[in-house]
């Protein structure tokens, strides 16, 4: 009873002590708040200074008081628990008495100390209240409490003003957002209208009509360049038409400026000969004249083509036979640009209307004209701006030009047909596609999608092989043929579906077949569209088929006996599709995208004859690169290089001095380049302005053969000094020969056409216009701040409005609305904003324009910043070496009671945070220890005073790479655990022993690997050390305190107390960083087999890059996991037979999702025939192998980079970014027990890399 009375008295004393401490703290807090409020109102500093000084002097005392308060609170919890458990633990009365005896003097001492502090603060309070204001003119002589009351009222008025201000700002922000949304909607509407106008013009231009001209007639036609279709052919122009006549001397066509400084014409001269004349600014026209007359009243087709300053004239008779071909050399200088899209240019046919004035006169043509083309665009003779005596039609010519009917596409075009009346497509049908292509990837035809079951049918070309995909609700079935079809030869692909069987035949090869799993095998659902060339829907089908558009010619598509053509009743609409296919497919532009992969185009040998000219156009956002490289084998003495360095154009030829263009290149627009050489000089032109010249002496050698010609770069085996081009290059003309990249000897990492990723090529001129930048509407609800000169951008629509670029950054003029001052607000009232919305209904709700897809750059730069931030702690477990620290505690008082606190962060689920124990030489000795570790992401604390172990496990997982505060309080044989100030549990282990007798050595991060050390303590270590879990802590520790005493480690040396510990910085995370500079091998040989799991997390700085490669020495088995333009792809080849690609597409059309500066998780699983890809929390992507073969990967495991990639993935660049938590587990049998598992090494076992992840 005496003990119980003592405990009750102690409890009462502690309660009173807490109450006094709380009152004291509240009083101090109120005083500080009042002083801070006075200071915020900027009162007299001479008055506040002594008060502020007194408060600052007592801050440390207040912190000490806080620690005392926490200790007393802990004592109160312990006593309360002991009282409740007293009836059940009568045998532990002695232990409770000992605890009470220990607490009583300690509490009395704390009470005396706190009482002294209370008296001290009471004295301070009296001193504050006794003070008088120093400046009587500013403050009255009223007591300080009344002054505080006035200040409080003022603060309340200010808070009410804040609330009104926030409401007004919120309403203004809502109105602003509505304005921006309406503006963007109008931009989209205008884009749709422009697209429809372009389609209408295309349809009108495709109508083949002829016109009769007389000596008084003429017509000025609309040029075929629309607002959204940019004329890039400034260095290459083509003017063509068909005519017949009996009279000589007449103008056939004129295209150029009205002042005739740049133009080209086709005319009949007085002798009846066809004459092609052009001038690109030299004021010295060049003419090509036929050798015969064409006034025999027969149809002829004439084409005048200008390539830079070279020209060619071709005349074809009614049978399609060339009757004249003439060319001209580059004799009149290096200017090469003829911009026919300029508003000041005209396009005249047959004569000059009275509304047009030219410097010289041309007699009008008398006869018939049809089939007018400008730069291969058909132009309707009835689509004119002005005309004179022009109202008589004629039958058009029937000259057979070198073309065939069909669909001509260049990767960005498509055609859509309706399948409403083609019901057989749902079950059984016969499909024939005749096509030819140079491209290794592209979509031929697709329909279906849109429903939950993902029913669809698609025909595509993947890696040069035709592939048929079908899903009728029971899973995907696919068939990929072995033959390559990207040889620009005509191929016939026949597909017959009969019930569940699908029979496929290519050309005259043997047919192959596959069977559907679904007995009904019906392709139902989806929308009404059949897509040809490219898929536009935003449904499940987009994730299953290629995103690459078809580039080439589709001559015929037959479904049963119905042909899909532009004249069929099933046709709906199309874009960027020509209605006929040329015999020769021309590829004029290529793009190089990879910074870390060699890229070039090798073309056939060329010879240059003086005078010669080389012209091209290019765009790049890099400061240096090579455009054209020519030499004779490896004889560098004769090399000719056209390149740019530090944004300046240069040319180097033989051993002559380098010629440099003084004008700076554009990094946003096309640069038009021309190099001209005559017997006396070299001249360099940029955008048709001479910017460099070198005078030379004639050497008598007017002819030079170049056997080696490269565009965009050279192979590394040829030269390592040449800088590669990163960007687009097109219309390469070498002395009158326009390069067709389809006929190149080799294309290495060069993509067809220019996708304009990151380039602003869709502009009518090189006049840079500022894009609209929507200002952020930022306000702070607790601190009203007014940003000055906030500008709202509103659209002004006029004829110059250009929507050709991405609608997310429209190039438009703006009206500035300035907000310079915020007036005094009255009490806010509700603000209603009415916004008119325009809705366009389309029967194809799931369609969108592919060009509107968001293409943003990665969040983090490729090269991280060197600023690692401030030192925030210690990093453990960077590499495979043991990483640990020791702290020795010698005070005997720690045996009875102690508190340990620290902060940590990690991404790993296992690891030892700290441990202290003692050697046990025989089994009779007690196993006393204390330890904290991670188990499956949860923090676990345990201790044993020798009479039994107690253990607490944290509630939540803490392996999220965020800082967590851990507080452990032990008093005798009971302890509490707090994580982030939240209690996790309280334990009283069995037994009566209350002292913890360890050797005083606290091991942090790991324990010594010494076998004797571990053997003597195995009965202690078995609680947290298992053979399947890594004991090494991998992460950061900081703010380590034992009984409120700070502890530290020395990171500058490796010794017993600090072994392999690094500094943890503010701008770093857990993981390894790969910079793409070297090839990293995780395992020299690892066999994946039939069943395996691969999981890891990554934070990428690039959209494309190799993450992991498992290889085979014979290259007949491999696995690649990589990023491809924002997609995650798993490519697997099994025994050189089964090859599949599992793809995860970015969500919401956001192709930078996987490099948005956040961590992403990947889990790849192969289970016999199933291959599954699980990314983050998205649905699993799955593909099915035909056979359950063993994936026999007996080669190395590569991380981030592999020098010799197989052909199927040789265009994958290196990965730049971070990787962590990589686990590769292969199973030797069907059981998942530990005995059948094989684990690959951990990432931190790789030497020579950065074992931390920069965040900036």
C-alpha cells in the first residue's frame, strides 16, 4: 500500500507539474505572438528591440523546457500503465518500487527546475508589462494590454480584407481560366475548318478539266499551298501542264513574283519551240529550248523542273514517250530560292489577266491546256483569283504519265472508309492488298476497337515483315510472315478468314494459317471506320497496333469483290493522300534523332564539273553538325565537307582555307544552303544571301569524281572527327542531281521524312513570330500579393492567322490586359461567369488528329546539375562493399533508461538500422540486445534485457525514400516507439530484469562480417538476420542522438568506426545513375529460362533508351526492355522462332509520361507462353508466345547500354537516368520455393558508377 500511495502521489505531482508547464508554455507563446504581431506592423524598432532581445535570449530555455515536458509526459504514460497492470503483476512489486524510487528524485529535480523557469518568466512578464512606449507621438500611455487589443482588432480587420481579396482573386482566376479554355476551343475549331477547306480544295483540284484559250484570255490561279500546308520546296520547283495548239508564240505558264526578279515560265517561242526560263535572283535568266516545234495540234505534256540553279525541261507525247529532255548547268551563281508561297507571287496560265502587271509582256496562248501541276500538286483551272475572256472548256488530255492509281502516302496520311455495308468483315471475308513500300514499319489497314473486349482486325508491317493481328474477344492471335516487303517492289497480300481459320498468302509463297480461340470468332463492336495508312482512334486498338503511318503506295484494297477507292460509296474522308502512285517513290527528306548513335545516309558516287553547285535545306537545334561529306575513299586530301560549327555554316575543300558564313544559323526554322564553285572562287549562300567567299586561282582541273558521299554524318569506322547532324535535311542537290533517299546505298539511324519533333517546320516563312504564352495565375490565400503587369492573351483572327503549328502553342497576335494595382475591395459577393460554348458534333467521336498529340520534352535535363545541395546526413550501402558505422556508449546510466532518435530514408524493404549486443561465449549467458531494422518495408524495434524479448512493428511502410523521424524511449523493461511523432506501440517484455547490459557498441547500417563476431551472437542476430534478406541498410541516416547527445561518423576515412560511409546530399536520392557513357554488365551469364520475374524502378531523363538486355552468344534468344519515344517496350526472341513485342503506351496522349521526373515501376513476367508487362498501377499488357520454349539467355546482362545490338533493336539509344530496386529471379521448375529460385546480382554490386540519383 505504501508503494501504491507513493505512486499515486507521484502521479498527482506529475499532473500538477504538467499543468504548470502547460500554463507557462501558453503564456510564453502568447507573449511571443504579441511581440511578433507588433513587429509585423513595423512599430517603433527602438521599442521592440529590447523585448525581442529578451525573447531570443530565452529561446534555448524554451527548447530545454520542451524536452523536459516530453520526458515528464513519457513518465506519466509509464506510471499510468503500471498502475493498471498492478493487480496482475504482484510479483513485480519490487520492480515497480525500484522504478518509482528512480522516478521520484528525477521528477522532483525536474519540478524544481521548471518552477525556477516559471519564476523567471513571471519576472519577465512583469518587466514587459511595466515598460512604457519610447515614442509618445506614436503610441499612447495606455497599458500595454490595451495596445495589444487595438493591434488584435487591426489584425482581424486585415484578415477580413484577406478573405475578401482571396474571394475576388478566386473569381478572377475562374474567369481567366474560362477565357483560356474558350480561346483554345476556338483554335481547335479554326483548325478543323482549315482542314475541311484543304480537303475541299484537294477535291476541287482533283477534278480533271481542260480550258480553251485565245489571244485575249488569261487566268491567275490560286496556288495549291494552303494555310496549313507549308511550301518547303523553295530550292526545288516544278511547273507542268498538258497543251495542244496550232499557233506558235504564247505563254503557257508563269509562276513567280510580279516584279519578275524570281520566276519560272513555260512558253512557246515564235518558232513554236517550248522554252523553259527561270531566274532565282541573279537577274540573268536561264533558258532551256526544245529543238523542235510543237504546233501540230497534238497533246503534249511539258515539265519544267528547277533544282537550285540547275534546270531540266521534259516534253512527253500522247503515248507517254519522252520526245525531248534538256538540262542546264549552274552557270549564273549560287542563289537557289524561289518562294512560290509568297503572297506577292502569281500563278498565270495561258496569258496575263488585266488585274496582273508584269514588267515584260508575253503574248497569250491560243489552244487547249489541262492537267496543270505546281510542285506535283494538281491545280484546277477553275480555281482562279482573276481571269480575262476565260469561259470555254475542252476535253482534257489523256496522256499516260508514269503513275498508277492507288493511295500514295508518306507516313502522315490516312484514308477512312465505312464498313457499315461490309457486314462480312465481322465473321468471314476475303481481303487482298496490293502495295509497295520502302519503310520497314507502317499500318496498312485496321478496324474495330472501342469496346471493352478489344475486338479488332489489323494488317501492318513490323520490322519489314507483314503481320496480321486479330482479337475476337478471347485474346490476341497474330501471324508474322518471314518475307521482307520494304524493297519498293509490288507485293500482293491475300487474307482469307473462314470461321475460326485465318489463311494468309504473300505473292506466290506458300500460304500460312492460324486459328482463333473463340468458336464464334466475330469481330464486332468498335466504330464504323476502316482506317487505311494510319489509325486515328483513341481506344484500345491504338495500344495494340503500330503508331507508324504507312509510307509508300497502296495500289488496291479488295474486300470480297468490293474495291475501296476514292470513288466508292464507302469512302468517307482522307488527308495527305495522293490519288495516284508514281512509278518511283521519292524520299526527299530524312531526320536524325539520336545523340548517342551514329547516323548517316550513304549515296552513290557523284562527279562535280566546274561550275558546280550543291544546295540543300536543313534544320537543327544543335550548334554543330555535318551536312554533306565527299571524298575519294580514304584520301582526305580531296575531301569536300559542308558543315556547321557553333551555329555558323562552313565549307572545307581539299587543303584550301575554311570558308565560314558570318551569318548565324536559325535553330528554329529551315536553313537554305547553297555552295557555288566556278573557276575563280567559292561562294557560300545562306537563305539566298551570300555570306562567304574565297577567291582562288584556276588549276585547270574542272572535273572531280567522288566515290564516297555521305549526308548527315559518316560511319565511325570512316572518321571519328566528323560531327553528326541532329535534325532534318532535305532536297539535297549535288550539281543538278536531286537525291532520292529511297535509292541510297545505306540509311543508318535515319528516319523517313521530318516528323518535326522539336522543330518548327510548319511555318510559311522564316519570320519568327512570338507564340502565345499563357501567364500563370498565382495567388496565395494567406498572403495577398498582386503580380504587376499580368498579361492576358486574347486572339485576334485575321487572314494571317496561322494554325499550322501545334494547337497547344498557337502563333497569334495578342491584346495585353494589364493589372497594375489592386483597389480596395468591398465585401465579396458571388460572381457568376457565363461562357458560351461551341460544340461540334462528329459521327466519329473517337477520332482525333494525330498532330494534336502532346509532345513535350522530358522534365529533367539529360545532364544533371553539379549542385548536390547541402549535407543532410550519411549514406550507407552505395556499393557491394560492407557499409557500417560504430558508436561506443560507456555511461552505465544508459543501461537502466535511454532514448534513441534518428532520421532515415530508403527505397529498400530490408536492412539493419542499428544494433547493440554482447558476445556470448557459452549457452548459459544471457542474450541481451537492442536493435531496429526494416522488414518488408516496415520498421521493427526489439530489445531483450536477458529475461525475454519484446518487439514492436511499425504500422505503415516507410521505404518511400522520404525522411522519417524515429524516437525510441526505454525505461527499464518497457519501451515505446514513435515514427514521425505518431506512437507505434508500447511493450513490456516478460521477466523482471530491467537493465540492458550490452558491450556499449552500437552498429549502424550493418554488422561486421567477421565470422567469429556473428558466431558469438547468433542467438541475438537470428531475430533479424535471415539468409534470404540483405542485412545491409541502403539509404541515408541523419540527426542520430542517444540520450539527447548528437552522434556523428567520419566519412573521410575507412576505419573500424566508419567504414565505407558517404555523405548524403539534399539533391540526391537512392539508386544508381547511368550517364550512358559505358557498357555496364550486371552478370556475365544468366539463364532466364521458361519462367522468370524482372522488376525495377526507374527515373528517366530521355524518351528513348535501353533499360535492360539479356542476351545469348548465338543471338537466337534475347530479351530487351527499353523506352521507345515515350513507350515502354519488351522485345523477346525465343529460339529464333517466337518473337513478340509487348508495349505500354503513355496515357492521355502524353508521350513524356515516362520521363516526367517521377519514379516509375516495371514488372516483366514470363510464365511459359505468357509474357506480361506491368507498368506503375496501369492494367497489365500481355502477349502470348506460340511455344513454351526455354529462353536460353547464356550471355551477359546489360544495364543501360549495349555496344553491339542485334538488328531488330539496333536503333535503341543508350539510357540516361536512374534505376533502383532491380530484382531478377528465374525459376528452375514449377515451384516458387526458394530452392528453385536463381537471383541475379544487385545493382549496387556494379563498380565504377554513381551510386546515388541526382534530383536536379
